[in-house]
C-alpha cells in the first residue's frame, strides 16, 4: 500500500514543472562528499544555479530562495524585517499567532494556510516551475481537545531537493503521513520539547526521516536546544554554522546526516 501511495504521489506532479530538476523525495539519495555550508551573502544577493538558499528569520519562519528569484517564507507572521520585501509564496500554521497572520499583504501572489474549516484540513499542490509546494495535514491540540488536520507539514521540492517544514507538529506522523511526506533531504523541526512535540518523540521522528540536514527551530532558550542536540549527536553530526543562512545543493549534501544550527535573524539590507 505504501508503495502504491508513493507511485501516486510521483504521478501527481504537474507537467508544467519540466524546468525544475526532478526531486528525489521518494528515493534514497546517493552518497556525496560534504562541504562547508556557511553562506554569508545577503538575501538580496543572487543564488547559485541548482541551489536553494535557506535563511532562518525567527521562531518558525524561514526564507527559501531559488536561482531564478522565486522566494517563499514559512510560518509567515507578516513581518520578516525592516526591509522592502514581499515573498512570492507564504505558508502559515495557526496553533499560535507566532505562526501566521490574519492579514497577509494582498500583493503576495500565493498565501497557503495550513488549515481549513475545523477538522477538515486543507490540501495544497502549488507548482511554480522552479519550486513545487505541497502539504500533509496533521492534528494539533486545541484547548482541552484535538483539532484534526489543523497543522500542515509543508514540503518544498526545489533544485532537486526535498525540503520539509514540520510546522507546529504535535504527534508523530502516521505511516500514511510518512509515506506522503517522502524522503526529506532537509527538515526544519521544532525542538522546544513540549509546546510542540515532546523531545523523545521528535528525536524518533528525526531518526525516521534521517534527513541529510536537520535545522532546529522553535526553541526558546539554549537549554531546550542543547537537549535536542545532545539527543541527536550519537547518530548525527552537529555543526554550529555561526550564521543564519545556508546555501544547499544536491551535490553538496553532507555525507553523514547533520544537524545544522542556524541563529535567527530578521532580514536586513547592509548599508
């Protein structure tokens, strides 16, 4: 059954995306030499060919940029910094106000909420040529109960990579959800250890995905971050990049699964 789901996902890719290198989300990536990922360029600088630039903005918000100039912001709150910049695509979740805005700028071409009517969830499959964005719904806690399908894991297929943002994840994905997500090369994971998913379960999820790059997010202090890193270091390399952004390409994925620690920084333009 899982194999059938994977085949259907592959067949569902839009024919309009022929200029995008095919993603290997649903297959194990081949071994490739690792490189240094430090990337100190400003968000206004060009992105290399076959590369995606990831910048940690704040909390659970990341900016993804392509060589062709396409941009997306995850868990968009309406503020990315004191800059004159609006992304082409924004994704949002609504567990807390720090993951969405009720008033996104109407100039933004594509606004993708990670929820629908209570309990119904929502489905997205947005193909923008260089980047395809899809979502997988998961449940969230809501008051004393549960909101079914109230969170979305957003998957970005870009530059031949499969990049997953787990949003405000409150439970381990089911086998069907794991299959729908597919193989992730890069994953942004909330590591607060309680507001979202408890730490032991999040560690289990990270080992299941075994993405080549894990980027911690949604941590409120170095204590919770340190506990996550300590739980990962036996099976993953841990690299403190010393910065807020990475330039990632398929040919430069690290040989061993690696936690890449980024420090959040709002967008700015150097004077």
